[in-house]
């Protein structure tokens, strides 16, 4: 999967989680607690699936090194904090 497809799958999964959580809340409101618990379980399972999405590098065998833009000889300027 490319980055666009991964982002699309992530978005669809978030929408599904919101939809199932809403259905569970409505069922609980109407007193159908067993059904609401089932939908809560489905929602929890999808949250677990959501945790499997990880960012990928284009070349995992040769990661790009981090380049420091401001070495110690040229630090980033910081404004003094205002005194209260």
C-alpha cells in the first residue's frame, strides 16, 4: 500500500469507529445494554486495529540520517521571556 491508500484506510477506520460508538450509545440510551456492549466490543477491536498503522520510510534498510540545521557554533536565537 502506498501512503495515500494507508491514509485513506486510516480515515475510513476512524469513521467506522465513530459510527459504531454512536450506535452503541444509542442502544444504551434505549436500554439495550447487551447489544450496546457488543457494539462496544466491536469498537474496541477496531481501535486495536487502528494501532497497527505505523509510518513507513521509503527505504527501511537505509534510513536517512538526521541533519542538524543549527550546529552548536550557530544556535537558534531565543527571545527572552517577558517578566510577569
